[in-house]
């Protein structure tokens, strides 16, 4: 910025000098030419009165204008002591012969003299002066000095302004380096400066806050996962150690009855299945339930039907009653199917065997409304605010299988799609979970409502 400021001032001074010099040179030329014409007219008047050969030419005073009289025969008269002028040019001779009334000859043609020739009687008179460029040179020197001072001052001011304006950037860089070296995300950056710099600082502070939230969420996830994994792992380890100890003693067949062995193996299988489910849900939750899957225009009814079929295959005997209407959304099909599956699985845990899980999908205004309800005991009012928290399980649900992550995954998927999920009590007395997702313009494809028991 210092170089830019100095260069801009230097260019401005140079252009100003060129323009001013040209204007000043023209003004000086015009003034000199006017003075030459006036002096020539006075001399011509005197020459016409007294005659070209008799007109009095005072001795040259040593400075000032130069004069010369051109006689009809081409000879010339000059004052005594006057420096010699250049010889009469052909153009000036033409004026003396009456070819033209007057002539101003440029210095470029007459050795640095400006010569004005004026017709007088049968000849002509000439008045000349030396072309003096000293005023232009003095002006140029003055402009050069002023220009150098302006460039130096502009560079100093530009550097000062640049350093002052970029000081917040220096502090911002130092803060970013500090965060990179120390991993200290709590080190905020002072909100200073103005305009773009202030917005940049605010954006980086917002980014640091998001990183702090992300790291805090990762730490909580790791702590919660370790806590939740501890119980099934401990139970699994104790059961396996019991089997190994009995097998080493050779008393496995006698110490445990066939019924006890079957029950123990069943427990081991259930614990392994619980660990597998927990690991899968932790993976989904850790990657934000979105992963690298791209969004696409899809019919949410197809997703709901597929999720219901998957829930039936995972839990034989589960009855799901579908009442779905085609509603198109922009979404990630795998993530949405996982969310619907979690809703149906959750409802299936509580719904009595003779009562189906009811799933309804319809368009309401600009949203796709999905409702899943069961005929179970419902969710206590005290548990509603925390029902979507990770690993949260109500007291009444601690004996039920599950990790406490299903509804948390549902909420994250729905929020990632710009929707919301709410909990209420269904008309059958159980829990009613409702998902609202922004709808999209449908693709023209005929589809009939589906009602499946």
C-alpha cells in the first residue's frame, strides 16, 4: 500500500507538471508575441514617417529587444552595439517585398530567437527577442522538489494508514497462529476495526464458537459412548469368563444345565446384538447422520414404505399400519429411511402385540407431515424435554432394549433437512411423534394412496 500510494502521488504530480508546463509555456509565448507585435507597430509607424533609411535607431542598451530595418534593396539597418541577428529568412524577405503583412517566426527556426516581421513602407521592420526558457525550467525544478516531497509524504502517510488499518489483521493472524499451535479454541479475537475487517473477525469468532461446540459435542459423545458401552461389555465379559472357567475345569456340562446354557447363550447373543446396534448408532451419530450422501428429489412415501418393511424384517410379528400419500421432498434417502426406521422401532417397543404401529404421511401446506403413534403407555411429561437427548432413557424404559440414541438420530436427520420433530400423546393413549419436512415440487408420476396392515 505504501508503494501504491507513492506511485499514485508521483503519477499525479507528473501529470500536473506536464499540464501546467504546457499551459505556462503557451501563456509566455502569447505574451511575448503580443509584446513583439506592439513594439513592431511603433517602429513601423516611425519608419513610415521618417523613412526606412532615416528612421532613428537608438543604440542598443545592452539588454532587451532587438530591432532591424529591412530596406527595399534587401539591405538592413541595426542599432549600434546590438548583437547580430540571424540573416533575414526567405519568408521575412517576402514580407518586405509585400507578399504578406507580417510574420512571426518560431524559435525552432531562428537559433533561439522569436522574430516578428511587419511590413513598413517599401520594406519591413523586425523586432526580436531571445526565447527564454528559464521560467519553465524554474517552474519544473520547483515542481520536482514539490513532487519529491509529496511522494515522500504520501509514502509515509500511506504506510501509516496501511499499518493502522491492517493492525487488526496482524492481531487476527497472531490469534489464528495461537489457536493453531495451542489448539485453544477458547481464545477469542477482540472485535475491533470496521467494515470488512470487523465482519471477518466476527466470522472467525463464529467459526471458533462452532469448533468449540463441535469439540464439546465430540467429548460428550465419547464420554456417553464409553458409559453406555461399559454395561453390555461388562456383562458380556463376565458371561464369557464364566464359560471359559467352567470349560477349563471340565465342568461345563455338569455345572450348567441345558436350560441354563441355552439361557446364557441367548443372553450372549442379545448382548452382542445390543453392542452391534449401539456401534452402528454411534457411527451414524458421529458423522452427523448425513455422511457423504447427496440430496435428491424423492417421494417420501417410498422411504416410509421401505422403512416399515425393514422394521418388520427386524422384528417378526410387528404390525405396521400405513396410511401414506405421495409427498415429494429434497432429501437424503438413506438418512431419512434410518430416521423413519428408528421411529417405527421405538413405537414397536411400546405398542401391545395386538395393536399395530400406525404410520401416516400427508402433505400439509408446504410441508410433508409424518406421524408415528403407538398404543403404549406414552411418554411422561417430565421426560418430554429430554426425549431427543443422546443416551437418555426414561426410568420406565431402562428394562427395554435400546441405546437411547434412536430418537436423537431422528432429530438430527430432521434438522439437517430443515424440518422439526415433536412429541405428543396419541389418541390411543401412547406416544405420537410427528416430523415436518419442507415439501418440494413433485415429479409428474401417478401414485395411489397406500393403506397396509
